[in-house]
């Protein structure tokens, strides 16, 4: 998380473990993966953890987990823990993208190979 | 005097008798003759007459005789009285004579006695005068001798004392010089030790800061939850080590840790403080405050709060929670830390109050294990924090820390983390402070104009743009490097330093300046970002173990990976994977999987 001009520096005093209360796992049966779409079920409330509020603002429209992580500039695992908290509180709902929209793995590999050959 | 003479007094009968007889008898004879001779006719009258005349004659003779006798007696008495008188006169003369003689005698005696006494007196007086004079002379002499002796003794004693005094003084002077030398030596030793400690602490701080940044970068990079857990553990330990280094640095008078280039929101302050203590999971934060602490003071506030939280957590039962409340008041923001542990005693409370008042600046009261309150005291003194203790309603001790208004910066209520959406807002927000160049003290209160104006400017990019970043220019150069034209005049101008900004700020401005020429052609950067994202995406989708071996291909990957996964890259969302421009410019295709270290790790302490 270091800016390009200042190697070795991060720009926020928050340590990641303080965001999650020390947890580093989102649980065994976490419904979230990278592309799970998340939709907010309520508006951010005052006194809420700022990341939760930001997630709720961000997911007024369905948003993928990776996007949320990128917006928050947090690792995906941490984001998943935050999302699990929100899901447990009923503040967001998650759904997977439709199966049909998911291309085959072979196609993806082919695309990758093609990109590498560029 | 007069002896009674019976003849003289009572001569009558016996003395008168002869005369009477003598008279009566002739008279009787005369009368008897006359009667016998006289005729018978005249005889009777003649007898009568003649008797009467005889009687009368007898009476007259008696009276005359009586008179003669009386005169004779009186004369006799007179003579005797005269004799008595003369005798008395003689007696008196004799007596007078005697008296005179006696008087003469007495006078003589008196005179003699007087003379004798006078002589005696004179003599005595003379003797006394002499003895007095002698005594006086003796005493005078004695006194003179005593005086001389005492004067001698005094002089000797004075000389001895003066000598002793001089010796003592010389000894003390020597001692003084020796002590002064020792003091100088100790002072120099102390300052050397302090500066060595400060230096070491500073290097420890730099190391800890660098390690924290590295750990953060690693946490970004490794998606494996086991690795992440280990990294977070290391992160926590490193943060505590950094706090200890900060404490030593503060106590040795060095500056406290790093300086932040932008105001830090209260939530981040609290979490930053929590992250540095062991029992952070027991801390419960209740805060709706939108205030932020100015960058130059944020580290100090965090550090002081961390020490207070650590105290509260250490002195309460291991399962009890520590509650933190933030309240905004006109004087600033009050952070109260309440535990349910031990109640401090009176003396303990006084000692703690004295420690946090920052009065004693020496190392006297430090015990080695109780640095915390002394650190708080130093920080409070330097940054005007006010710390007080009181019994907590939770049964333990409550600590109130007032963060004064002049190190607070108003912030918009919903403080979102500085996301990529701030990119659009940043130029507009940056244009204002550089044009108006307000003093950093200006945006103190919520709703002050410098804070409000950026919000208007950022109105187009509402999404998550924190107007708070407008109070201070954008936090990191990351946000400004892709900045459109409004930033360019600022980049051309000389770097301006403002209070609370350090060398890092100038460095940042320089780097912005340097990156300005790259700005017109953002495409390579976007390409790089996309490539990086695609690389990580591919890695996640395929679940292929990395060379280091994140050996869980089943967990992470979503088989239904969307091709539009790189979509977020359309918004310029730079994350930690964005490598340096020089490094990735040559190989934009697949830098991430093969090269997991986007920037050099070797100089974290630079």
C-alpha cells in the first residue's frame, strides 16, 4: 500500500487486524468469493465502522467483491470478513452471478494464452 | 517653810489672860472706890457706868494684846520664811553652780569625744580610701591582665580558626571542582546515553514503520488466509514494538514517530491506537465523531491514546472490556477510556495525575516497566493534550483526554477511506488551498469555509470523495499523478511548505512534478493496471499454486469467473500492485504472477 514516491510508507494508521477485530478468516461456509455480487439492504448509519458505511454506500447497486476490495483498498480476505459481518447483520445480501454468464474455463485459458501472445 | 507656831496663831486666852487681869482688877477697884466715895444718889449709875467702862477697857486691852501677839507671830513667821528663802536661794545657787560645773565637764567630755570620733573617722576614712585605691589598682591590674590574656587567646583562636577555615575552604573548593568535573562527566555521559538511545529508538521506529509497510504490502499480496493470519500476527507484534520504540523516542526527547501528511480521522486515530496494544480485541469503540486530527499531531495523539488504552487493558481483568467514547466539545474532542478494573487509590491517582501533567521532564520517576504515563505526560505537554483521571461508572478507572481544538481539523461527517473516487475530487480540492493557501489553523470548526468549499467543488464527484481531504491537500501522490490539467500550474510552481508538513511533503510535490510529464499519456499506466489485475484475476480463477505454494486451489477461485473482472480497472483504481513506472513499463504483459514484488523492499527505512 505504499505510494510510489515513498517506498516503505503506508498512508493510513489503521492496521488490518483492527478492522476485523483480529479475525483473519471469514468462516468456513462464507458465501463470498471474488465475484459474488453484493447489494446493500439499508443505508449507512452513524456510528457504524467507516468501512461498513463505505461498503453500504458502494453497494447501492450490485457490486462484486473484488471491486469492493479495490475501492476500499483492502485485501480481499479482509473485505470478505467485513462483508460477512454485514451479511450476518442483514445489512447486505449476496448473490452469485448467473451461471450462464460464466464462460468455460477453457475459454478463459485460451483468452489468457492469446493475451500472452500479444 | 513656815513652821506652825502655836503661840503666834492662838495666843488669845493664855496671852490675854494676864493683861485682862491686870486691867480688870485696877478698873474694878477704881469703880468700887468711886462708888464708895460718890454720894448715894449717883452711885448706882456711877456703878453701872463704871462697870461698862471697865468692860470696855478690858475688851480694848484684850484686842490690843491680841493684836500685839498676832503681830509678834507674823513677824516670827516672816523671819522663818526669810530664812527659808535664803536657804533656798543658797541651795539654788549651789545647784546652779553644780550645774554649771557639770555642764562644763560634759562639754569638755563631749568635745573630747567628738574630737576622738572625728579623728577615728578620719583615720578610718583614710584607711578605707587607701584600701579602696589598693583594691582598685589590684582589680585594674587583674583586669588588664585578663584582658590581655583573653585578647591573646582570641587572637590565637582566630588564627587557628582562620587557618582551619582556609583549609576547609580549600578542601571544599577542591571537592567542588571534583564534583563539578564529575557532574560534567555525568552530564556528558547522560547526554551521550540519551542521544544514543534516541538514535537507536529512531532507527527502531524507522524499522518498525518500514516493517509495517512491508507487512501491509504482503497482506495485500497473499490471499491465503493462513498466511494472512500469520502476517496479521506479525503486524500486531511489529506495531507493539513500534510503540515501544516510539515511547523511548518520546522519553529521550526525540520526535514521536512519523508524521502524517494529511489529517487522520478520529476512527483511524482510535484504531491506530488500538492496533498498538496487546489487548486490542477487548477495546470497544463508541464514536460518531467526524473530527480529524491534524497530520503533525496525529501520531502523538495515537501514541498517547495507545498508552492509556494499554494501561486500561492491563489493569483490568483479562476478559473485561475497555470502552472508548469520543465526544466533541467546544474546546476540542474528549476521548474517554473506561475500564472495569482496579480503582486507583488516592496516592496512585495523584502520582498518575502528576505523571500525565508532564511536569517532571527528568528521568527520575521512571521505573522501566511503567513508561506509559510518563510518555503520555510528555506528549500532552508538547501537544496541549489534557489528561485527567476519575473513577469510572463501570467500576474501574476512567481517563479523559482532551484533544485541543487547535490540532483538530473539521471533517465531513462520513469519513470514507480515501478511495480512488477521490481522484476526481482531488484536483478541485487541491486547487483551492494552493490558490488561497489558508493557514492550517483556519479549518478548525466544522463548516468553516475551507472545508465547505471543497465539498462544493467536489460536488460532481460525489461518490465517496471525502471533503476532509480538501482541508489538506490529497493524502498521497497516488491520487494526483493522474490528475488532469488543474493541477499542472500547481506543479509548475515552487513547492510550498506549510506548517505540519515535512520534507515528505516537498518530496511529494517534487514527485508530482516529476510525474507531470507522464500524465498526458495515461494509457501505459492503465494498461499496466489492467495487466496486473488480469494477472491476479487469472491467478485466482485458475487456482494454480504459486511458486511459493498457496496450496489451496479449491478455496479461492471462483469457477464462474466473469470476464468483466478487470472491469474495475476502468476506474483508475491504483492499488498496491501498481508497480513503479520504470519497472513495469518494459514488461506490461504479465508482471504480477512472476514478479510478486512490485517495488523494491530493500529501502523501507529510507
